[in-house]
């Protein structure tokens, strides 16, 4: 039994198009915890994810929002830090930061971003995260200076401070990105369909995150484990058993189901999530 000590979150994974705001509102009304949005700025059929998130935040009341995951090469970290903190303040603490190294270099280059190799993308992300955290840290008046290979910040003033401790959830699959997640991340946010061996990949990938966290002087429980599901088959009772098994056996505490159908959010919130929470609580208690 694996337990990293986090409450269970249930949410949806939404395509950033004209229907996305209505789907976010439906997820909010249904009682889900989280609505997430793809971020592919090079896709002309998609709305800009940050603009969409801001509009959706204004139309919702309690649900948390995040990119899934935001494309770092097209969103400079210092500017992104201020944008995230600003929206978190305006929403009363409802924003998390899903962040990725940028998986489509051709698309990034087409939009004017730097074309990075996968290894360079990991290194750039490792530079970006401390910049973001430093700009959020208003506990000192010392300005932020960072002169790295990929990003330079020269005397930036800190702030605004987010309304809550924003989680940086990293989309990671390969060994170096998993190690970075353990070292610097607050959460791991992959998609089940992209794991090389599906659920069978989870023990080894969790172990790599745990090892990196421990080596960095952190507890593995500092890294929440979330998972995107591009499709979930079966009736609600079957989904309950499936999700509970992932929580109990692999420590997954965030279940994000891709859907462009409001009914999916309603069933997930009303029938699946409460039953999963009860089953996991009962099994861990016993």
C-alpha cells in the first residue's frame, strides 16, 4: 500500500476551444476539484490557454485551475511567475502551475521560441523553477538575479505573492525529468496513455522521483502524484475500483479525466469521487 499523504483530487482535462469555458463551469457546478487545460500555442484551432484560464476563472467560483501542462519555452519564467501569482490572488487561491519542458520543438520554433533538444529542455526547466519560486517569495526585499544558460533575470523585484502556496506540477516521463520532479517539483502530472508500460510503469517512475527527492533532502511525500486519463471505460462502479487501486497501490492522489462532455464531470463528481474516497479511507484505516 502506497500513501504519500495527500487528499484525493478529481478533475477534468479540457481541450482549449470555444466549449472549454462552459465545460469549466459545468465541472465547477458538479463539485469537481480541478479543471485543467492543454497548452499548445502553436495550434491555431486552440484558444490561448492562459487567456482561457483567466476567463474561466472569472466564470467559476470554487474549482481550481491549471494548465496541463503550460509550455515553458513559449512562456518566459519571470513573466509566467507574475501571471500565475496575479491570477491566484484574483481567484482567492485557485490556481496551480502545471509546467512542461515543451515536447514539440517544431511547433515551439514556428512560434518564435528556441528549439531545444530534450536534454536542453530539462536543463532550462531546472533553471526556470527557482526563478519562479524566487519571484513569489516576498519574504525578503533582495532582488532576484539569475544568470543561466537559458534564462537571465537581472535585479527583478519580487512579487506579487500568490494567495496560497501554488503547486508546481511537472509533466515528466523520462529519467532526467522524473529526477527533476523529485528534486524541484510539488507534483508529478503525466498522462497514463503516454507511460511506456501503462500502469506497469508507475512503480519504477515513482521510485525514481522518490530517490531524487530523498537525495535532495526532501520527503517523497512533498511530490503529489497526479494522473491524466484520456479515456476511462466502464460503469461508475468499475471506475471506483480502478481509481481506488491506483491510489492504494501507487499513491496516485489526483485523477484528471479528459472529456468534452459535461455529463462526464457530473458522474465523476457525484458517483465516482465520493465512492473512491470512502473506499481508500476504509482500506487505509484497516
